[in-house]
C-alpha cells in the first residue's frame, strides 16, 4: 500500500511545481507591453552636409538678403551689410540691432559667425555681439547668448563667448582664431507664464559651440542684463535678435542662419 501513496505524492509535487512555473511564466514581462507605435514622428530629411538646414527648417539668412529681418528699434527694413553670402554688422549710428520678422517659442537654432581676422581691442571690446534667443523689446532686452572673440582674450567668464550673458559659465572654451567661422547650435525652451504674469516654467538653453557642449539645459533666472539681477517679463512668442554692439572693434559677420520650430 505504500507504493501508490508514494506515486501520488510525487505527482502532487510535480503538479505543484508546474503550476508555480506557469504562474511565474505568466507574470514575466512581455516586451510588447512597453512598445509605443504612435504617434509616428514626421520624416525630416537632414542637410546634405553638416550645418546645412534640414527639410523642415526656416531659413533666416541664406546669404542673399535680409527679407526675414527688420530693425529691432522701429521694425524698418534691416540695414546691415549683405555681401559675398554673409551679413556684416552695421555699426553706423542709428542702425542698431536687427531681429526676425517672425516670432517663435521653442526651437532649434543654427548660427555661423566670424570675428574679423584684423580684430582689435580686448576684453569685452573685441568682436562683441550677441544672439538674443528671445527679443523682448528694443535695445538689448531679452535672453542673450554672447558672441565675442574668446581666443586668448581674457574677460569675465560669464561674459565670454558661449555664455548666456552674465548667467552661465560655459563648460569649455571652444573658440577658433579670429578670421575662422564658428557655429552655435542651440536648443531653446522658452519660458511660460501664468495669467497673472508669474513664471510657470523657466527658460532653458542647450548650446553647442563648434560642436562642443558648453551650456547643458541651463536654467535662466530671467532676462540677461548688463547690470542688476535677472528677472522675468511675461511674453508669449518673441523674435530672434542679433546685436550691433557699441564697442569700437571691427564688426563681426554672420552666415547660414536657420531654425526649426519645436513643440
């Protein structure tokens, strides 16, 4: 009589183990549970060469004219100097900064700029300009990414090229020599505001300078100011602005400016 009991016990153990294995198998993660198939990203054709605009880019300056730009002071036609596929800052009195006709929120931006090979001056008076990622008024109101000759040119580090002026210190100095073209590639996240004008979410900027990451999702504390502490001023969308700085050094030039609007 003991043999049937032993067989029954063995069967019970095997059945129990099978049930346990089946339960474990049924609780095992399925790769399909974490697959997302929609929405499908739009197809964007990259530029044929590095730095060339992709298929969905807005060309802000293609070397031909300033049709996309106006005076930042009075919105009259921009009077900077277009020649040989580039645009050079016009430092003549009364000309001033220029900004885009269109207004933007979040975007990817590509800008190429060149300090003149015969640049003179030192510190902040040597090839000074700026790319305002959001222009919030005339003059220098807004959020400035500094342009400066930072190749063997000592200045305060939160005002060198690659800085978000007087807020960020670049993670590296990626400057090329005067006379060589340089690039900024920027991911800009605009600030958002509540109905009462208070800040809902701050502005962020990620900047690559000549292919080197120098600002990594940097949170701005407000507009970039020459004097005083930064503060936020509510706005919805804003132009991109290029600065005609008042220093006496030779004017810098820009080329191949394009952007892609982002959600």
